C-alpha cells in the first residue's frame, strides 16, 4: 500500500493560521513544530506566546522537553499553571530560561508555591510584566511579605504587576512590624485589597506608581487627616461593590494624588450625594481629563421621598445611562460609555434600563455578575445589552423572598458567541432558561454549578433532552460546588449521574469545602474511571485521614483501582497543597479513539420482549436526542432561508441526485397488485453503486465506516421484496444521518442544512420513487396513524412554523392557504403531497392530521408530534424489529461502569 502525502503543507499561510485559530496553542506546537522550516515560520506567533493549559501530561512533557529548549529564545510571553510549576521551577532554577521573555502569567497558584518560584526568576533583562490569576492566599505567608517578594522579582525589573479579579484580597496592615522597603520600579499595579488602610500602605511601598486599579473587599476604614499621597499617580480605578460607600470615602480617594488625570469609580451607596451629579462633579480636581462613574444607589429609608428623576436631571452636564427599580427605589446610574470590563448588578435592574437594544454602551464588559436573582428569566434584560461577555455569574437570592411582579416572557437572548464561563450559584426555579443560555453560547466551555441544583437537573424525568445534549456538547471544564449540600456522602451513583452527561469533560473541580464531605482516595479513583477524557482533576476540601497520613499511598491506590488508565506513576502526577489534591493525567488512547471499527449492521430485535432492551440501549438514547436537536435547529426557519452548506453535505446531496438518475435507468415494468417490479431493478442498482457513491461523497478518513453506513443507506428507500416504503425506512435514513454526525463527517454546524437541504432532497427522491413504482405503504398504513409514508417532515416541519408565522394550524390543510407556502415548509409540503396522492375529504383520508389542525399553536403541535413519534414509531415492535445495529448505532445498554453514555437519565438516589 503506497503512502499518501499530506497536502496540509501545500495550503497558504493564511489558511494554516486560520486552522490554528481553532486549536489550543499547545496543540499547535505539538502538531506542527518541527515538521519543516516553513511551518515553523508560519507558527511564529505560537512560538512567541506559549500556554500549555489543557494538554495531556505526556504532550506537555514532549513540548517541555523537546520543543521548548529549541524555541526558548523566541518566547515573549508564557503562561504557567500551578500543576506545571515543578518542571518550570527546575527550568528557571538551572538558568535554562527564556532570556527574551517579556510577560509571564501565573494561573491558579498558591502563595506557598509562588514565593518559591519567584526566587528562580533572575537576570531576565526583558521581563517586566507579571500577571497573576486566581491566586490562593493561605495563612502560611503574610500578605505583605508575599507582595514585597513579588514586587522585587527579577532584581526589581518589573514595571507592571497585575492581579486579576479572581485573586484573593491582600491585607497589608501589620501593627507589629515596621516596613521601610520601597519599589521604585512599579509603574502599574492591579490588586484587590482588604480596606482603604491597605491602599495607603502602597503610598510608601510603590511611590512611583502611575496607574492603580484597586478592588476593595471590605468596608472602608476611617481615614486620618494626615493620609499619605501618591506623587506620580495619574490613573486611578476603584471597584468597591461589597459595601455602601459614603461621600467622605469618595473625597478621600479622589484626592489621593494631586496629579490625577484619569479616574474611574464603581460603587454602591446609601449616600444621596453620590448619586447627585452636581455634587459628584464638584468634588473632582481641576486636572481630571477623563471621568468614568458607576453607582448603584439605594435610599436608607424606603419611606423617604426620593425623586429618581431629579437625581438623573442633576447629571445634565455629563451624558448618563440609568435603570430605576421602582419597587424599592434603587437606581443604577453610570456615565456613557460604561468603561469597566466588569459589571455587577442586582437582577431587578433588568427592567427600565435606558439603554437601547443593540447599543454599544456595554461593549467593554467581559465579566458580568447578576446577584439577588429569584429566577434566571430576570437576567435576560441585562444580558441583551452585554453581547461581548466572557464570564457570566448568576447568584440566586438566599434571603427571604422579595415582592416581585410576575416575570413577563423575556426577550430572546442575543448570540453570546464569546461566552466561555457560566456560573450558577444556588437553585433557580426556572430551569428551562438554562437551555436558552446554552443555546446562544456555542463557545461555552466551562460551567460552575452547585451539586444540589445539578443533581436536580439530572434526575428530572421531565427535563428536556436538548438541555442534556447542550451540556454534553458545550462543557469541557466542570466545577461542582458542594457547599451546604444536602448529601452526607459522595457515592458512585452521584458521580455516575454526572459522568453520563458530561462525558466530554477534560477538567473537573470538586469543591467540598463548607460541607461534611472528605477528599477520599476512592472518590478520586471513581472520578478518573468514570471520566475517560479527563486531563486534570482538582479537589478542594478536608483530606481524609488515609491521604493526610500518607500522601504517597494515593499513587499506589490509583494504580491498583484505575481501569487500565493509570498503569504506573509515570502516567500521571499528583500535587498536594493546603486542603487540596490535583491529579494530572496522561493522554488515554482508548478514550481518544472510542469509535470501534465499522461492521455491517444487522437486526437484533427479534421479538416484542426485546423492546425494553431497545429503549434502554445507547442507540435509542442517542437517536431521540439527535431528533430533538435537529428539531430545535430549524425552529422558525424556511426551506429557502440562506444557510451554510459544508462541502461534505453538498456531496451527499449530489449522492441523492445520482440515485435519482437511476430511476431513468430502471424504468417501470407495469404496475401489479402490489407495486411495480421495476423498483427491484432500481434497488439492485442502489446496492451495486452505493459504496462507490459514499466513497466519492466522504473524505478518505471516513471510508473505514462505509460498510456500516452503507447498510443504513440501502435500507432508507423501501423494501425491494415487499415493494413498500414507510417510516421504518425513513428511520433508517435518519440513523444514516446520525452515523455521519457520530463520526463527525457532519457537525453541529450542519444541523440546519441536514434538515432543510439533505433531508428535504431525500423526501423529494422518496416521493418520486413512491409515484414511479407505486410503492405500498409499509404495514398498510403502519403504526403511526399520521401519514402512509413519512413522519419526520411533520415533526421538523412543525418546528419551522412559528405561532406568529404566516399560517395557523387550522389553515395548514387548506390549499387556499398553503398554496404559496408549501415550498418553504416541510409540513405544508407533506400536506400538499397527501392531497395529491389521495382523494376524498381530508378529514376522512387523514383524520389524525385533521384533528391536529384544531390545535391552536404550532408550539403545541410540535410538542405533540415529538411525543407521537416516540410512542407510535420508535416504541412500536413492527417498526423496531427492522432497525439495524452496528458499532455506530449500538444495541448495547447505556453503560453503568463508565460515563460514556450521555442519554440515559440516572435514577434518583435515596438520600439518608
């Protein structure tokens, strides 16, 4: 067999770089570096800016040991996660450094490891910017000592030190110790502090600072009259949303420097002076060139006369945006445009926002926290104005219920294409809106959620399968919080219930703090076994006695109890810390290649007693979810709407076109009592040519599945012995489509075109076959009681029709109404076909469809169609007995020993 040379290297640089945009930087280095000099040059950006997060342990070692030494002089910025710290610690301590490094980002570190690592950073002439994200401060090191250690890193060459908003807050006051160190090198500092007293400690510590971005965690400390000042500070950003500020606090901070030019304040207050524009502007120094201001104001006494309009009018000299909460007289007010990348807002402000839809007021917002929420629907009005967000945190109200008007139907959420992280704190009552959020966030990858709420979703028998599908497709990083959980023990059943949905997850965090649960060896082993794609497991909480007593025993325990995944200590790494354990796992070839070789599909449902096994099978769960997913994808769309068509899908349409030409090559032989025998010639030609046509339609990497795909394709157009066609053959074609999606020849982006282009072309071909060869309805009107031949065009077609669309259900069976619309909607096209092939009154020959036309709303029609499809097609033995099963469409039950199956809902666990 001759080798086929890859043509990837023949692509122009622009296309290669576009491909790289969809890959992680570590994957780009691992896949492309070292193949040839041209590719090395093309990926220059990825050699200069390195982040190895979300790569397997073995891949990381290859990059670290083999690639990084070769490119170290080109590295300009580097991201290091705490798990990677031991290797990087050795690298920097042995002077094998990236000598041209300019920026270093440290993620998820603790102060204990950070202070050791900083000692290795020396003599790096270009390294001047340090970014620290999600720093965990422990009690082992004083905050002041750590900050000083950071500021003097690299022989005081740092000029910019940035702590992100996820870092713990620093307390710099120590009454027992005198400090005389100064760090004249620091020009910018972003940091979260405990109080304003800590801020004034910085006046001595970094006297030359020009930019300060400060977040305060706790209430202001009373400031003395002899407070210190910053001599060079020109830019001050203050974020203080954790308590109520006063006008004296504002005055003290606005006068902290005599040369301030750019100031920004984000506050919450009871003080009317801070919401009065004339007052606020009067406090500003004359040198101020740029002033950004945001405040959430609540009167101290709800009985006081408070005129929100008067407060708004006081800002006549500066344009503002605002929202008024009339039931408790709160007001959210800010200057235009909102400049901060963080927006923290009470959910009640979702009403009466003055911003217009699609405005650019909140275009800079990347991190949104909506708090005091009683329902997910409340956040829709806020989110529709924040379309560029990366993180969304929704905190449910834990205080006694507040008075609230009934929530009207929320507006449709905008596409949140940049949303990457979603956190829901608490248990919302309206879980249906979880599905809406996931639907508009195609690039969501990380979810943080309370266990009790998550488990409620997983055991809800009425929960939409689409929600499970979206969770499984979107989430690859999962954090489960167990704070104040109702369970006393974390069991195998709990973990299994999560793994069945989140089987694609590669990073998991279980936060057991503030619960009765302990970090146990058995739980760690179960998680690793259930989540076959796992790269990193992080667990926070109290260590069990066996781990705390002998941390090395965990290595041996995992080797002994893992399902062939962790064979020896070289396959994974364990990192311990203060109330935490992290496991970093090598790549698992079995997990990465979980599709077994194709095989010719065969029937397996031999008698009615096997129907329960069919409904418990992986195939049933996968197919029902697939049907519902396609149903949702075409909601509100017309057949004629412009939609993207991938090259593979276009070739599959062409495959159907070629099957159509076979009809001319196999003319009818004359109708007999049961169809035309010419159909057998057509079907024989289909069986002869189908494998060739599939090879022409599919890229070469999918040819290994053609034997199995061919079984479903040949079964999709009717039975050549009985000369009939029915919903069982339609089901075979839908399973053919599911197979194409499982092997990823078709993707989620093809969903709309699968229905509106590929399936629509299939319908046209089947109708031509039925008319040309007079195919009988399979089962003599079958088990569906809807139409002689089809069901799916009514199901997916009813999803296309909106309640406010061009036609009502009762009009859909009347030619006067559908005459000009049947080409745009599958449902109406199917009605037209029925009226063409049948005679007599519609209520006589299609009584079920006639009854359905009396349903008032299309949404109800669609819901009923879905239930009817399960009950009258999938759950009927006369149809199910002909279903083919192979490796792609598996008759195996949803596994209980792994997290591979996502579709079966776990049974509730009786809690003690």
